[in-house]
């Protein structure tokens, strides 16, 4: 609905006009304190006081609405008409004396609104024309006299001149000298309205850098802003012109070209009769071909389609080219004079002279070996697909840009896709959007296996979770780049194995360990407590050495069993991410001295020597868990070496700003085949002479060290002893 903005100082005047205009228009009355008119409107009715008040705002709105016409009507009392100054007409489009009859006001309003509508339609038409012209792949321009008044962007690109340069210059400057008279005369006759003037002709113009280009030009006489003008559209035919010049030269060289080409090539006239055949074509047919028809050629070479059916003459490349069709690389089977069968790619191109077909050239390329190789490749691809589909793991192959090029049946099953679906990239994206870290957080795009593999990284057996609606699948994922012998990236391959049953089994095992450790602790606490009471009672009432030794054996066994349970519990907590550390600054030297003193009764401390600097920095560690680490290493060092042989504990600061603790013994050493497994859970080396414990000591030691943010390693030589190194962060 048309928006009428009413700006009248007197409420009575506003009320009167609202009652009259509101049935036909949407009347808006802004608040008096509005600094700048924000409401949209198509026409404004205003009186003199309000014009002075809103003068600048209305002028700004008119300017902002350009090039649309935004009419403003001034309502002035009849007695004030003589006092109007010329300045008023800079801001308003019409002045109407009041009071006035409503029919007259309505007529003037409709006239102004119709004028606005027509100007909008004219502007939209011109905008549409300019948009179409600026996006056309042809030259479009409007000329009045000898000047451009409009030229599209295509001509600025083609000519090399800017738009301002083209609008400023005389068009005669653009025309090539040999065509200026023709173009000038045609333009004059067209502007004079001469009848029967050809609408199209060709001429050359000069680009800004002096190159000559040809245009196929069509023009029409129009009225442009009240003056006669010529609108023209032209197509760049420079290449066609150059081609015509080249054609004569090429025809002169045709005989030499025919002789130099090793593949069969034949020249036909418009009746498909052979005009010329090179040596390769004659040799293929086993006879002279010039003067023979195309039908005779089909019979002589037994030309067939790839499926073995004889080719019909009307569907052959040469006959189709005589109808103006360009045929490229159509596969056909032919048999030569000696009975040998070949696979040929046959092309046929029509030859034109002055827009008239005068012949056809046909080129035949032998692809017999290529077809054999293609069949071999297709066979190998089929074998590869069968092999990939036989693999029990999911497998996805990518190109260098991350697009999926092959998916096996297992991967498709996880993607929820059928073998008929071809949009592999979308299918692959579906699985990426459901991949999670083991803790449940989504994988960012740069952490996806394919992204890392395309960056050259190799991934081996990383655990990820595939979140699906029904259930979650635990996957062991591997990925690697595909690189050729020259080091170029050809793509990437990602494989994943479903280890959900293994994960569930491990979860049940950990639950079992936690349950066992909890159920064992209660009776063990009872045994340990009562053994202590029994020892105290024996010492006080019946100090029998034999009985005290037996009670001490019970206590030692209880302590060893408690250590085993602690190992089980800590292993379960660490693997479940529930092992909490209470870290603090620990002075290593003081800590080790205190440790040896507290364990003097259960550990042969006389064999242990310390090599620690007085100024060694403190480590950031859990006090109790650090004791488990050191005690395990000292216990193993004494257990697996001869009694009385020394055990050395050294500690020093490293270049990586950590403190490294080294525990060395002079035992039998660890064989090389056992070294990679020494920190694995439940691993028992075959060389070990003693089999106490359950094989968790070094595993728990490694888990506790890594929980501190440190690392553990071992160096050993058979017959010379072993050294275990523990690196911990400094406080």
C-alpha cells in the first residue's frame, strides 16, 4: 500500500487529511521529536512550519532515494502563496494552496505517485538492460553522434580501454583505418533512417595496445533520452578471420602433412567419396583408396561397433560429418587386408569455406594396445575390489584432495550405504561426523585420520569411537599416505577394525580386577590385624622365637599380597582415567634417605648407595606414589641380582629441565628380545629366576611415572646388569 508521510503543524489539519486519505493510503505521522525521518514513504505532505523543521532531513531522504523520484507536496494557505521564495522549489516538487477541494488534492497525489512509479519502472528497465549487457559475452554499446553514451564491460576488456576512456573518445579513433569510411557512412545512413540498410557487417578495430581485432556487428536505431541513437551488438570474430587466412596456408601444406602422419587420415568430399588417403590409410585397406566411396571403405575394412555389430553407413563418423557434425574419438573395430583386427578412435571434422561445407577430413588412431591395457586395468581393478571387499576391516581410499575414490563393503556397512550409491565423499563425511575420541569428545577436522595421513603422518592402531544411533563401535584406526617412487602424494588409505568385543572384554576384565581387589582386601585386613595382635601378645606373654618367626612370615605375606592388590587397583584406576595424584614439591635426596630408613627392616639397605647432588632441584610428585615407583625398582634390583652385590641410585638434572633418577644393579641383565615388553601388563620374562608377584610391578611403575607426566626407560646388557631411568618434572 502506498506510504503517505504527513507532516502538518496543526492537529486539526492532520486530523482532516487523515480521515480523507486513510481509506486509500497508508498514512504515517512521525513523532515531533524525530531528528531524522526513518519511516519509508512514497510521498510527503508538509506545511511551511514543518518544512523549516524537517528541511535537512527531507532533503537527505530525497538524495538517498536517487535515482527514484521521491515527491514532496507543500500545502500553503492561499494568502501565503505570494510569499514563497525560489528556495522552496529546491526541496518540494509541488505547492498546493489550502484550503482545497479533496478531488483536486487526490488527483494531484495520484499524478505525483504515478510519476514516481513510472520513473521506478524506467530505472528498473535500465538496470536490467545494463545488468544483462554487462554480463553478455558480446560487445554492446549505444552511440549518439560519434560518441559512446553506453558501452558494456565486455568491450572494455576486449579493447583494453577503461570505461571513462571509451566514453570520452570519438569512435572513429577505434576503427581500423581501412574500415573507418565504411563504418562512418553506415552510421550516418542509419541515423538518417535510410531504409533497406543491411543490419550486419564486419569491420576491424584497434585495441589500446595496437592489436587489430574483427567484429561481426549488428545495429538498430533507437530513441535514447529523447535523442536518436544507435544500439549495436558485436561478436569478436578475430579467431574466425585468422582461421580463414590460415586455411589457405594449411591447404597448401596438406599433402606434406598427409605424408608425415603415421596414422590413417582420409579426405572426403561432400558425397563421402575419398579425395585423398595417406600411406597409412592405403596400407590399412591394402588397396588404393582415392575415388572409392565411403560404403566401399566400410566393406573393405569390415568396420564394426565395439560390441561387434556392423556399423550402419548413416551412423558412421564420416557421414555424420557431411551433415555438419564434429565427431571426436569414436571407438570402432576394423580389420586390415591381412585379417588383423584393430581398435581405432575415429574422428571426422567438416571442412568449411565461405560458410559452405566442401569436405570432411577423417583421422584414425590405433588404440589396440591401449584397449588391451585398459581391459587389463579393469580386470586388475575388479580383482582389487574383490580383495578389498574380502578384507574383514573397513577400508577407505582417498585422492590427494581428500575425496573418496574407493570404499570396501565393510566400510560401506559402517557408512550405512549401498553399493549402488556413488557419492562417496558424502558417505565418508557421514562417518567422520560420528567419530569421537575414547572420552566421547568429537574429533576436530584436522585430527581426522585422513587429514593427518594427507599431511604425511602415519597412524597405527589409534582407538576411536564411532557413534551410531543404536550403539557405539570401538575402532582401531590406522592411516597412511600413498606416495609414489618419486615422493609425490597420490592420496591416503584409512583402515579401521571393530574392536568393540575386545573393548567389552577388557572392561569386564577391569571390572573383575576391581571386584577381586575389593573382596580380597577385607579378609586380608583381618589377617594382617590379627597377626599384629598375635605378635604383640607373643612378645608380651610367650616370647617363643619360632612362633614369632611364623607370625612375621604371615605379616610379610600379608604385606606382599596387599602390594599385589594395590597394583591391581592402581592399574584399573589408571586405565580407567580415575587415578588421582596429590602432587607437591619433593626433595629427592631427603626423600630417598627417609625411604631407606623407613624400609630398613624389609629391604637390604646396606647394598644401596646414593649418588645425588646437594643442589638437585625438587620434583613435582605424589609422595606416596613416588615411594611405590622407587620401592618397585629397588626391590627388582635386589631380587634379580646376586645377594651382596651393590645397587646404585643416582639422581641428576637433565637438559630437558627434568630430574632423572637412575637405579642400577649388577644382575644378569635383560635379553634384547624381552626389553620391548618389560613394562607390559602381566609380562613375565623367561630369564627371570624368581617368579614372585603377578607381573604388574614394572607395568604399575610405568603407569605411575606417566601419570606424573614423566617417562621410564631401561638400558641393559646380558651379564652386566640393568639400569632403569625415571624422568620426572621439576617442581
